[in-house]
C-alpha cells in the first residue's frame, strides 16, 4: 500500500507573493477592465489563491480619463450618493463624474467587485488609479500587463 502524503497548501500573509502591475485603461470598457483588475487584486489568477487571505497583486491603473463606456451610458448611467442629511441624495451622470474626478469611476467599478467585508477593504488599498500615464510607483518596478491576455 502506497502511503503518499498530500497536503493542501494554504497561503498566509508571509507566504503571499505580491507583485506590482500596471494596467492601461485607455479605450478599455469600464466593467470588463474592472472585473479583470478585481481578480488580479484578489489573487484569483494565482495558483496559491486562498479566499480569506490577501494573495493578490498591487495594481496601478493609468489613463483613467480615457475609459470607455458603451451605448448611452455616458448620459444614462447614474452614480448616487447621500450626504447623510435629510434630503441629501445627490446624483451624477457618468459624464459629470468623469469631468469631476475620472479616478472615481474606476475606483467605484473595482470596489463593487471586491468582497464586502474587511478583506475587501484591505484589498481595495492595493488599487492605485491615476489620470495620465505618470505614476509615483517606479521604485516598485511594476510590470505592464495586457488585459486582453487575461480574459
């Protein structure tokens, strides 16, 4: 009788291999890009994925102002928030939010695809969104990835 010992490897904070990656959002559909970025941040593309641990990579998104939306979403997509006061519901269209702060559209899309718990809040801190092509993370030596290869 062969007595092989198979062990399930569960990653933890010390054994997680975290990398830095750059994603160019220029002309990418917002939802498709956000779902792929959420998987990268979560670590689902890695062999040592563990659901309760932050095993994902740190993601830098550049060119957030050049994101694409299909159809009439620029005028019909509504972003709603509340000030906390009675009658304080405020809405912005996608066009208005893009003019105000293009980073918010990408951040809201990715955050909505992360877990709604403390792990999700910790994972969201691994996302860095920038307008334009410049970012202050050159010291981390990030690698540029093509989203079309990860679909």
